[in-house]
């Protein structure tokens, strides 16, 4: 679909500089863009590319406008403008169109108007699929689960029983929502499973990346609040709560009963130990290990950056000596304190 620059400006809150009747149909980078495409400049260090770009128009700030030779959409936040324009020009196909003849839908399920369901997908008894939602091929929606309106659920997604998703959620391929949490009791070496009888509650406008798993609660529900974005390959254990507006990058792991506050940012490959809370507005940088509650918002980090192997081996050897060094240091401090006491007598 093509839009005139004037129409895009109206839709995203920009000001047109140049020919407002000019039409664009795709987004691209400054370097690769051609005619009929719109690019963006969000960082002035890339301003040099404005001179060579072949884009029909560029989304940029007032400060960068004097350096632009094409038409422009001027905004205070060009990156946000790019995101909104990209949504309008998005050509990604739907995961399904219509209801495929091989889909298996229980007579006891409720499927509202405009729903699309792909090949071999199973919708069980008591499930609810909201208006305008689309579920891709080979999906599964378990008994008494609820999917809100205008959700996009890609192929091979398994949504167990007793799970609810709000409106306008996006769930990428291979996601599993509502599998059992990791709950067992040990009886003289034999593991006895504890039935996980809670559910999973997911709010509105939540996006869940490919291959992510969200376990059901042991007794109460696992909860993902509104407007949360979760990257690929994230593990969320039973009874975790992730607050509104938070973002989680790929391969991060949450142990059971973690509570993440609102508007937190958690980098990739983090490990969050169980039964702790993280304050609203906290940022945790990638590869951090969190083993204690975070009660004050701020930026938190751990992990050791890569270094040449020879240096790492030396550091590792010294790390093993820390306990002995601590005892020796404590002994020296005690001797110095004793000497000081003697000198004062």
C-alpha cells in the first residue's frame, strides 16, 4: 500500500517539507533507499548519508533538516516516526486467511467474526477466539483458554488450557504458553510432581518472541501485564509477574515467583533467581545474574567481559585464591590492631 507524504504526516504527527503528494510504499535505510521509499535519520552522526540518499523522503528532526536534499517528514522523535510509518507500510502476510478445512474446532468453542485459523490447528472445548484474530498452522488452543481480539499468533504455537491473552497480542512461532511449572517434591530420591493448577494471564498488546516458554502457575497465575515485549528464547517460570511496559531481551531466564516491576528493561542472557522482586524502572544489562532483590531503580550489571585466554586463566586462578587471601588479610588486620593497642598503652 502506498501513502502520500501528506497522509503519512497526518497519521504520525509530522510536518511535510517538500511535495506532500509524493507517494511512498516501503521503508529502507538511508544507504539502500530508492524512489518510492522512505528512510529515517535518528542519530546525527549518520547525517553524512543524507547527501547521497536516493530516498523519496526522509523522516528526521528539525536540526537535521538543513542537510536534507529530499522531501522530509519532520518530527521531534524520528525513530518513533519511523516505527509508526513502518507499521503503516508493513507488508507482512497474515499467519492465516479464513478457516482452513483441516482446522479442528470444537463445537463448544466460541470463534468470533473475522477470525482466521490455519491448517491443522486445534481449538478445544470452551476456548474463545476474539474478533479479527489469526492463528497460524499447526497451532493448539486448549480447553477454556481465551484469546482476545485482533491477536496474531504464528505457526506451531501451543496455548495450554486455562490461559488468557488480551487484545492485540502478537505471539511468534514455537511459543509454548501454560506448560507445567517446574514443581516437584523429593521422596527419598524419587521426584513426585506437584500438579500446576494455576494459569497464565497475559494483558493487552503483549509481544512474545519465537521459542519463548511461559509456564503456568503452581496455584496462582503467572502474569504478564499490558504492553510487555519479550524477545526470542526467553524462559518464564511459574508464578512470575512481569509489570506493565517492561522489555525482556533474548535467552533471559526467570526462575519461579519473580516479580518484575513496571517499565523495567532486562538485557539478553540474564538469569534471575527465584522468589525475588525487581523495582519499577530498573535496567539490568545483558548477561547479568540477579540473586538478590532490587529495591531501588537504576542500572545493574554483572558478568565478566571476554578477555584474552591467557589473562582469563590468570584471573581464574586468582579467583580461586580469594578465600585464602581474605583469611590472610583478616589475620594481618588483627595483628595491626593488636600492635596499635600495644602502642597506646
